[in-house]
């Protein structure tokens, strides 16, 4: 049911690896301890590595669909959750780039909305682009179509 104007975004693979880097370092530490102290530490190393792979898959299964009238966020591996926020509910846009995200030309986008279920929407680890301008234009268009007037 994708329309031609819909934009689909996913977190970058590099972003996923950056997020699990501490877990991978912990797994390597357990492997080193298994080599130096006791082979039983291998069990902990394998468990942490398994959790790191699960986390990578979980982060890679996020999907952000930006349509003309809504933003749909899909996430989950075994249990899917799909949140949908009407475009006219978006109030504010924040782009965040840490030093590491700047190196890899990625960004985190935070959208604040008036939706009671989803007051804050995070689009994390997406490629650097002008998506904020696209969202802003679509919000203005949705407000005009639905005759929404913002009062402060």
C-alpha cells in the first residue's frame, strides 16, 4: 500500500554496529578472561555476542515510512509494533548529530507531536538528508487540508 510519494527510511548498518560496540567489547573481554582464567567465561562471551546480534537485528528492523498524511514507525523482530502519527500533529523538529554520526554522515531526528500516545518520535541513525524540509512541507500541507490552526 505504498504510495509513490512515501519515503521509507531505515537506520544505517553502521549505526547498528556503533550501538552494539560496547557489547562486542564486553564479549571480547569475556573471551580474554576465558583464555587467561577459566574456560567458563566462554559461556558469558557467547551470551553477550548473541545479545549483540539480536540488538543489531532489532535496530535494523526499524522502518520509518513518511507519507503525505502520516508517519508510520514499524519495529520489532518477533513481535511487531507499528505506530502511526498523523502529519498535522507534528509540532517541532530537532536534528541531532554526535561526532560519530557526523563522521558517518548520519543523523538522529526528533519530532515532537501533540499525539498523546507518541509525544516524541525518534528517527535514529538515518542517512543525512533534507528530510526535515520534506516533513515540514507535508505538515503544513496536512494542516491546510485538515483546516488545523495552531494556537500557542
